[in-house]
C-alpha cells in the first residue's frame, strides 16, 4: 500500500527531473540540438544502467523459457529455448537494420508495457485505470 504510493511518486519525480534537465539543456526542439555522438558521460551512464538493470533483468530470461518450453519439449527445452532466443535476437537486429525508426518506436512501446506490467500489482482488474497505471509506471522507467 504505502510503499506502492511512495514508489509511484519517486518514479514520477525522477522522470520529471530527467525531462526538465533535458528541456533545460536542449530546449523544447531537442532534434536540432542533440549531438550525433553521445558524450563520454552519457556513454558511462548507459554502461552503468545496462550493468545494473539490463544484465540482471535479462539473466532471468531462461526462467521464462523454462515455463514456456519445459512442458512441451521435456528434456530438450533448453536447446529449443536457446534456438528461439537467438532467432528472436537475429530478428531484432534485422528489423533494426531495415527500419531503425520503426524498430526503436516498437522497442520503446514494448518496454513501457513490459516494465509497466511488471510493476503494476496483479490484483488490479484490467480496465482503464489498470492500463493507465501500466502506461505511467512503464513510461516513468523508459522516459
């Protein structure tokens, strides 16, 4: 109860600060002001974020694979999962090389849904409020 409310406010506060800093740094028309090459500090921030959030988060993918593939493939579930996982990775790389803007938009939308659904409590019944909370919580993480 209380933790959830505090978590929501902290997430929204951090998102607001990040957006405010970016607007102050680049103005509202960020397209013309954003450098093509990220600064060293941005690369370091990305590396730290990937190390702290991305790698541990992806380290549990095999657990999802076990839940999906263990029953139908029995002892062969792990090789089947690895082949499917690698094929999906190749598909993402192919899509990214063919249509990078579309791929980025799709990736960001899927990320909002993924983080939002992971953060919203399962006892909320699906409806307008549920999906609004998914969008806000997932959007806070992605923005």
